[in-house]
C-alpha cells in the first residue's frame, strides 16, 4: 500500500509544551469548553468539553481533539477572537515532528493506548494500491477506573499474574 502510515502523538506532552511556550493559549484551551456533536441513526452525542483537560492542581489529564465531532465554537466573540488562534496554534503544534510517531501497521499489529491522551490518525494513502482493514475498540476511563477500584478492593495489586476469579463474577 502506498502511504497510510499510522500516526500517534502524546497530546498531553503537546499540551505541556504549549503551557511552557504559550501559557495564555494553554489557559484559554484549558479553561473554556467548546461543543462536540455527532448524530447518526443510533447515536446522538453532545458535549461541551475543554480541549485541554486538567486536574485540580492544573496537571494535564487528557486532550479532546476531534475534528469530525467538533461543532461550531459557541464562545462570545471577544473570547473567540483569542481562543481560535490558540486552538489553531495547538493543532499546528501537534503536527511538529518532535511529537509524532509514524509507523506502518502490519497484519496482526495491535496498538493499545489511552484515547484521551494519545491523538491518532494516518497519513493519506492511494486507495487502489493495496488492502487496508482496521478494527478499533474503545473503552472509557470511567470503566477502567471502576475495574481498578474493584480489583484493588479485592486485594489485587498487579504483582500477581493470576487474576482473582471474583473480579469477573
């Protein structure tokens, strides 16, 4: 296949770099929620989220960058005039080689990553230059944290290779 390499980057690392290089842009993206929207036959997603998510101490916990789900930015005009250049700057920063990992996925390749931290995509490819089949599987942080808490409450600390049977009951 011509083209089509997988692209991955650590969105939290880019957000951290933005904080170092342009603190005002970081603040705008971390303090303001913008709309995301997707509706289809069986789906109706709607949310206002921050592009850069932080914990109460201001540490980056994730990023939300999804061009196909982002709706019209509904911020007041005077805020939008500052927000939009910050957002575009963040997206351009994500395209810098210092943050990108590129590789060609071969048959049987499995990539597991935190979809809230890792931004992913692929390079363009020539459609008739070969076959491509990709399957995705997503989970959410709430389910992951729930599983961790249940296992921890049952004494599982990750040191044992054997999982407690009660964890899946």
